[in-house]
C-alpha cells in the first residue's frame, strides 16, 4: 500500500512540477519584458504535464482530476498551432499526441475498468466530489476563455480574464485538496495563486504605463 501510494504521489508531483514550470518560465519572461508574454514553452510543458497528470488522476481514481485534463488537452495543441510550433513537430509525434486520450480510453475499456467508480468512489463524499468537479470546471473555463480570446485575436495569448479565472479556480481546488488530503494539489495551487496574482499585477502595471 505504501509503495503504491509513493509511486502515484511521485507521478503527481512530476505532473504538477511541469505545470508549475510552465508558469515559472512564463513569469520570468514576463518580468523581463515588463508585460505578460506567452512563450511556446508554456504550451509544450502544458501538454506534457497534462499527459502525466491524466495518468495520475486515473491511478487515484479521481474523476475531478481527469476531467480537467480531458477538456484542456486539445486547447494546448490548438495554441501550439496558432503559434506555428505544432507543424514543427515530427508527424509521428503529432499523431501520438492526438491519439493519446483515445488510447487511454481504449486501454481502460479493454481492461474492463468500471467507470462508475469515478462517480461513486467510497473514499470521496458526494459533496466533496461535487466541489472538486465545480472547481475543475472553473479551472477548465480559464483555458476555454483563453482559447476563444486567442481565436478572436488570431494569436495565442494569455488575457487578464485568464489570470482572474485561474485565481478563482485555484482557490476552489485548494479548498478541495485540503478536504481530500491531497498534498500534490495543495502545494501546486498554493504556489500557483501567487503566480496568477503577480500576472494580474503586471497586466495592470502595463495598462497604466500605456495610459
């Protein structure tokens, strides 16, 4: 039991580490430019972290975690397309990345996984599962908002609304992680909230300088 827990936790920390590193790169480059920037490494790390964290949610039998990855995965790919980075990847990698979610689902079906366990996990009370799902939906919406805004402006960028929604969603997930006793989520979102708040500050400072 201890070995299994350690194995799953390590995978979770690797995934969250990659998720955090994308914002670290983004924040460092933004601080250097004195404005919010959206480097391609942000989306590349997002895609890699999503793959790992999807596996983490699967191993933890936590539907709330998996839900977040399902909805944002292809938004990461779309942003790489908007930046012209996707076409630079070898065709084999493009194919593998596109079929990954389908492969995971097929694997689960072949192995007879009971999907009902995600909705009726005895280790997670219904109210807590609901909180987790709502928190993930809010967190997911930040990328839906970002995607719509990027399509509208014909370029990949991270608007103010993305950071505001991120701060709201992260606070909800932080609450969920406390009740769920999930150290991976707790540490990730505690630090993440600082990054989101800093980007909001940079945006306001940029607008003030332009005024």
